[in-house]
C-alpha cells in the first residue's frame, strides 16, 4: 500500500491557497483535488461546533482514495490542511501513519492572520462567530490560533527538522517564484517548473448577500444535524463540501474589511509577543523561506 508523501499543516490565511495551487499545477505532484481532506483532524469551525466529519474513522484506504493515482510523471502526493497545525492528535496520527513524511508550514504575523481569519469565516454556516473581532478574541481557543510556537512544538517533538519546510507569507508576496522553487526542491520534484495559472490563488474575505438567509441556513443545519440518519449524510465529506460550495455561490460575496485600529493591533501584538519570541528560536533549526 502506498503512503502520502507530504502534508501542508497550516496555518490558515497565510498563503496556503496560493501554495496549494502551485503544488497542484506541478505534473510530478498528485495533489488532493479538494486540497483539504481533513482526515487526521477536522476544520477549526467544525471542532468548535462539535460537528466533526470524523474522516479518520473511515480508515487509510478511504484516505488514499482521495488522491489521484500515481501514474505517468507523478512521483509524490499530498494535501494541504491548515487545521492540522492546531491538533496534537493530528500530529500523533500523522507520525504513526508515516514518521518520515514531509511537512509544509506557512506562517504570517499572528495579528494579521487571526484578523484575516475572522473576516473570512464570519459568515460560516457550521459555526457562528461573534459580530465583532473583539468579541471573538474573548474565546481562548480562537485567540490562540495565533500562538504558532505553542502549536508547532508537538510537531517538532515527532518529526525531524529536515522534514519540515516553513514558508513565510511575506516571502510569497515578495518572491513568489523563489518560494515556489524552494518548495519544489524540498519535495524532490523539478524545481524549474513554472505553472501558468490564470488565478494566483487568493481567498478573500466574504460577506453574506442576505444576512437572513445566513441565519436561516445556520438554523436549518442545526435542525437537520439532530435528525436520525441525516447527521451521517451531512457529515459525509462530499456532501459537506458540496453544500458549502453551493451556499457560498448563492449567498456570499467578496468584501473588503476595515483595517484593525492601531490600538487594537498593538494590544494583540503584545499578547503574541512571548509566543513569537519562542517561535523565532524554534525556526532557527528549521528550513525557512523568508
């Protein structure tokens, strides 16, 4: 039985959509068509709402079916699931699955990441976020999504430094060609390949076209999830992703959000300062594209 060769473990809103597009375009990489399989751990919002798909219970055979066959030029396969970073259980599961797997990690200043994440997920159906960023930051689980060092340690305890590549968001913005080349080299595929992509892979913040429809969809989802039998259908990965795509196509639109005030930015930069100091020490022993 084959094993997956690499996994992107995070973090959200740090360039992972762009990164995934570069990986998927390479002819030697068999990338998961859905980008995020959520086999080793579920999405952040599903875990928050207690609505996990529990894909891990489906077993390795199901997991491997989510990837294209290793035919032709394909020499390695993988996925990019930003929620994995925040699950020590995922780290343990992946280590048991393949201890020599290669891991990709994208990072960004934590205040930028968490603020962007908030606005991107405000109109989610599975779980509701508060009406303001300040209210969301009262939730310790969500607030600490920006504590990268804390969440990275369980991975460093289980995987060798040579098998981890860290790509900073600023490197993607300033030197995308170099960042892509380093990733290809890390994965052992042709580094001189340059994909011709019509879109650069961005996930803009979204807003509901009709707020009433959003609240109605949230209520309907909760009711249906409680029905015998319907719960399993809704938690099917294919059904869940299809419903999510349909909802966003119908009731969301790209939007620009107000920048965080200087006072709030300084407040949260101070909150993350100790973790950022720890992170700088951890990154000294890793391969970093910055």
